[in-house]
C-alpha cells in the first residue's frame, strides 16, 4: 500500500470565503500515483472547513446568509468565547460545514457524483492556514 501526504496553504484576504480546491486535490492525486484507494482532505484549523457541494455562486451566497443567521459575527460580545478574540462565530460555522471529506479513488480519479466539488470554507481569514491531503491505496 502506498501513502501520500501534502499540506495545501491558503491566505484568504477576507474574513470569510469558499474556495474550490478540487483541482489542487486532483493534482495531489496525480502526484501520488495512487489509482485505487481513499483520499482524506481536512482543514487543520478549527475556524475553517472542508466540504463537498455544488460550485454554484448563488448557493455559496445562500450558505453565507444561512450561516450568518445561525451564528452572526456581530455583536461579538454575545459569545462567551470572545474574551480577547472575536471568532466564536467562525468556530460554529466550521462545526456546521464540517472538518473533512473522504473521497473514493477509482482508476486514478476522484470518484465523484456529477456535481460534487471540494471546497475550502474560511470563516476567520486574513492569515495563513493549512489543509491536509492524505491518500492511501495502490
Ligand atoms: Zn477562537
């Protein structure tokens, strides 16, 4: 069995963003040489997510509004976590959108449904953050 590990780095200039990272993950898969196995992609920070969904800009705006209704950023004083920081909402948004995805690798490709794409969800940006890509298989 082969094993491959890589960190993808992001520095989002805004507080929140959704970034399609499918092509970066596919590049990792090509580099690994693995044809059959599993790929794990996870955010290495507790205020960022990795998730799979549609690459459709209206949906991403809907997510932004939905998350902001569930866990509004302001007023920051509404959260007990915000003693000396202001990112309690980002921890909650990350919890809802998830830490990681696992995708089957078949015939050297991500074995996706038709509209599935992998996204990095940033909820407390303007600093460098990492995503781990781990691939195992043959
Ligand atoms: Zn925090």
